[in-house]
């Protein structure tokens, strides 16, 4: 077991390379991202309404205060020069088909290529693993470093990551009524519903809502969004711990450790921090599930609700409700159910013939194979591969991993023959469950909560920029079938 104090937990080698990375990335084609030399800190002008406390020193906020004015100018100029340029067209099938591929959203944190997979601020999953600061003796990116990257487009230094760990730990205290709210939930209420309730209840202390109603300048909205976002990211950990410990353990939640990183603290509130390998898994998990561009249900919902100037708490609760759907984040729970049932049925017989027969039975019943397919991706999800690499290193002989591995060979073939899905390859949810099971986190109804904690990082990073750029309320146009028919006739 490794219990390291915060000043020691960074991987010095990676931290040292982060500056070099910044300069090498400069030469790459970065759509919007700037990776500048760090400017010397300028004091951040804080609006000071009575309810607003600046108790938390925040290097990330200072850095944002430097980046935002430049970015505002850049976007203003870009829109002035190209505001009327056409980026695509919309077909009738797209209107009836869930708006697939319609270029309609701004999302700064990540961009998804159908074949290559996700890039977080232009870094692939592998590059993030190589370049973002990790824990001492660890290899996986710290979620703090991923958040810094998503927000700023820069690889943070070890000190910056450390400051973020400390800030999140300092903000993690829950209001008593939120603890009571969770404690009073019936144990039949799904953990995602409990999570969403608790996050909604944090609205009580929203500085964004208070600032809005006190009439602060629109130019300062991002600062209050930032404050709420940081509180939310911090408090979602003890909330998750409380839900988990109430539902599946003794109801006792370990306190947040102020000198430990985010991944450690999450493992600790769940009761698993004595296994350093599991803590590393959580760091990887929290980093790679954080963002998957803006069109997926959870990301888009958070962004949409935030556009009405609902607070980060209300926006994220809505986002989590979307994540809780079986076609989206709940798929990781569904995958494990599916694997356990399959294992029960096939035993140790992982032959092509037996697995294919099982799969065809599912498909012939009109059911889906959870963990396979994607609305955008057309190749194996690199987030799946990152988890597979982790499994190959740490649990290569685990029978459930071996089943997942065999399915990776068999399912694409079967789905291709089935001929419906546009992407027969595994997505991120196909792998996470077996890893969590291996380390003893066996309650699959809880898995989407972990996804939700991670997704909060991506949604909050964007929400800060939404308010910094003054994006308006979202309002795409809809039509009835009758009106569409008329328009098509006319066309
Ligand atoms: N098993 C069986 N059929 C599938 C399938 C799968 N894994 N994936 C897609 N199909 C079917 C669809 O249901 C659809 O059938 P229909 O024409 O009868 O309605 C057809 O193939 C075409 O679908 P598609 O265009 O390939 O996918 P989509 O963009 O409509 O949906 C997704 C994408 C992810 C919802 C779908 O692939 C699916 O249901 N996968 C299983 C659930 C899952 O793993 N979800 C998690 C995705 C990642 C995430 O958000 N966390």
C-alpha cells in the first residue's frame, strides 16, 4: 500500500516533460487550442458580492483569467470574418435520425474522430497517458491533470495538479441536509437517481444562481460558474461514497484526505484505498470517461440546460439523468449483467461456436449487445483499448477478462453479419465492469455513478467556457411532419 503525501505524489519525469510538450504541441495543428508559455500570474479581479468568498486560492482560475480575454477576442474575430460560412447541410433523415452528424455545437474540450477516437485538447488517450502528470510510482493520468487540460488546453505542471488536488479536497464538505437527503433515500432507488437528487440539492449553495439574481455583470458569469463547478467536482466524491456505503456497506464514509489526490479520495470514500492498483484504475477511469465531445446525451444535456443560465448543479444533474439511460452511460451496468448471464450459461466454454450461438440468440430476440456500437465511432474505442491494456498488465488470467477478450474477437464478426449496426466494435462501456469486479467493486448498479463523476469533469470544463464566451440560450428549430412535407415539396 502506498500512502504518499501530496508534495511527493507527482511523477517528476512527466512533470518535467510537460513544458517540453507545450512547445512541441505548438507546432501541431490545434484547432482552437493555445498552448502558450505560462504567463506570470496577474492578480485576478474578483467580483465581490456579499455571498461570494474567495477563500480558495486557485491557480487554475488565475490561468483561466489570463486565457479568457484572448480567447474572447479570437472567437470574436473568427465570427466576424467567417460568421456566414456554411459548414454543412441537413437531410430529412438527420431530422428523423437523432441529428446524427449535424454540425451544430461548440465543444472545446475534446473532438471525436470516427476512426481514431477521442482527442482531449488534441491529445489522444495514449498521449494523455504519456504526458499528463501521474502519481508517484503510477502511470495513469491524474484526473486533476485531465481537468486542467480540458479547461486550459495546456498540460499542467506537477505543482498545478497538486494545487487542484488540494483545492478539491478543501471544497469537499457536504451540507448536512444533503447527507440527510441521501441517507433518507430508499435502498431501492437507483444510485444514479440518488446522485442526481444530491447534485440538484447542492443548488442551495450555488454562487452562480446568487450572483445572477444579484445582477452581476455577464462578463463575470464564468467566475461563478467556475466556483460552482469546483464545488461540484469536489462534493460529488463524498456524495458517491455515501450512496455506495449506504447501499452496499455499513453506511460509514471515510473522510476526505486533504493531502491526497482525487482518485485516491474516491477510492477511499468507497472503501478501496488500500489497493494501490485499484486507485490507479480509478485515475485512469476518471480521466478517460471525462469527455467525448459535445453531442453525446450527457454532454449535450449539461450544455443545453446551462444555456438557460441554470446553475452548474442543475445542469449537471440533468446531464447525469441522461447518462443514466441504458443506451448511454448505464451501458456499463448492462454490460456486466450481460457478461455474468453469459458466463453462467457458457461456463468455461469460450469457443467461437458457443459464444456465437449465445449472441445470435440475443440478436434474434431483438435485443442489443451492450458495450458494442457507437453513434460516431467506427473503430474500436481507444478508451476500451486503454482499459484492455490495463487488464493485460494486471489481470491477464482473470476468467471474466478472458471472456471480454474473446468477445472482442467474436462480437464484431457476429454484428457485421447481423448487418444492422454501423459500428460492430466495442465502446468504452464494454470493458470497465470486469476491471471493477476484479478489485471487488462488484455492485454493477453503481458503475454509472463512477462514469458520472468522470463526466462531470468534461461537462464542467465546457460550462465554464460557455459562460466565458457568453454563449446564448440554445434554441434549434423543429418542424412537424406536415411542415417538413410542405418544405420538401417546395424544394
Ligand atoms: N447490438 C445490436 N444492435 C445494435 C447495436 C448493438 N450493440 N448497436 C446498434 N444496433 C442496431 C441499432 O439498434 C439500430 O437498429 P434499428 O435500425 O432496428 O433501430 C441499428 O443497429 C443502427 O444503429 P447504429 O446507427 O449503428 O447506432 P446508433 O447510432 O443508432 O446507436 C448506440 C448507437 C451506442 C446507442 C448503439 O450502438 C447501441 O445501442 N449500443 C449498445 C448500447 C451501448 O453500448 N451503449 C453505450 C454507448 C457508449 C456510451 O454512450 N457510453
